[in-house]
């Protein structure tokens, strides 16, 4: 029986009280017996938590009471065991490191496409304007090796900070197509989409909520394999069940690994 609720969420929004917010979230997660990782930075919040259903939902309700996070959207999945060993709330320079300071998602998002619409486009082989779709996987190469969308572009990057260099090398390959960037939960493909628009790629969208939201809303259509997740479950199948055996201790302990989505 799967009794542990896993919630993943992020939002790019200006945060100027990081230390106070960190202390408050530490107290709240401790009181609710949640485990996982929360990263706070001037550009926003990024979190992945696990615990009892009511506790997880109580945490989200409390967080959304802050006007900055009122519209925070969360992805949910279940597991039989707690995938994290402890609770970490950390202050960072970026909630997802890109080392490209001109990218400020809180100042304006790139347009997105939801999962049902993307599935429909993939079913028909083009977007609603008749343009071909270029699915761009913004994840690290080892993640892609566990599974990805059929025919997705994979630049074999070793870490997300490699993405700007890879874009400069391959930008012309995207010309004339509707580019849909995607990642595990939405945070990396959002930054990637903003960078691509800044670099002159004309038609760029991000997959809203990433692969996890796609699985949640439409299942595994046009996707092969599983989705690597940075916690003890290791990979999730399109039905959001954990398929790998054994916990990834390093992912469960390292906030820079455990929160990349």
C-alpha cells in the first residue's frame, strides 16, 4: 500500500526575506514530520517533500497563504516508503543553477503548452499552425538514458550549466520549428525556454509541469522508458509508480542533486 505522498513544486518569484522564510519553513516541515529538500533563492522557491497525505497538504495550504505562493502548483505521486532521509531547507544563489544571470524568470515567463495539447500535437504530427514540433530534452544525459519522448532532441549535456553553450552550437537546428523544451518537473525547461527566446529562437514553448505533469494528465503516450527522479525512488513509470529497487542515498541527502527538476 502506497501511503507516502510526494509533492514537487517550484515558482520563480522575488524573495527578499530568505533567512526568515527558511526558518519558518524549517519549523513547519519539522512540525509536520515531512522530509525532503526546499531551496530558496532571490529568484524563487524549489521543493520536493514527502510525508503523510494530510501533512503534505497542510504544508501546501500554509505556503499558499503567502501571496507570493498563492498560485503554486504541485505535482503529486505516491510511494510505499519515505524516499528522503532528512529535511533540508537551504538558501542558494539560484533555485536551479544555470550561471546565466540575465535569465530572470520572475520578470516574465516563456509561453507554455499543457500536456493534453502537446499530446494532441504529437498525435497529429504538428502544432495547430501546421509547424513541425521539436521536442528538446533539457535534462542531463544520464537522465535521458532512463527514458524520454520519442524523437526528442538530446544534446548530451553533463549538467544544466552546459545548456547555454549547447544552445549556441545547435541553435540553427531549431529553425522553422515549434520548439517545446521539457524536463522532469518544469523548472529547467522554463529557464531553458527563456534563454532560447533571448538567443533569438523564434517559437519556443515550455512543457508546463514537465514530464511528471504529463504522466499525471495523459500517461505515457509518445514517451519511452521511465523518468529519472532525484530521490530514493530513482525512476517513475508513466503511471507514476516507482520501478527501481533500492534507494539512492546520495540523491536523498544532497540538496543540489535531490531538487533538480
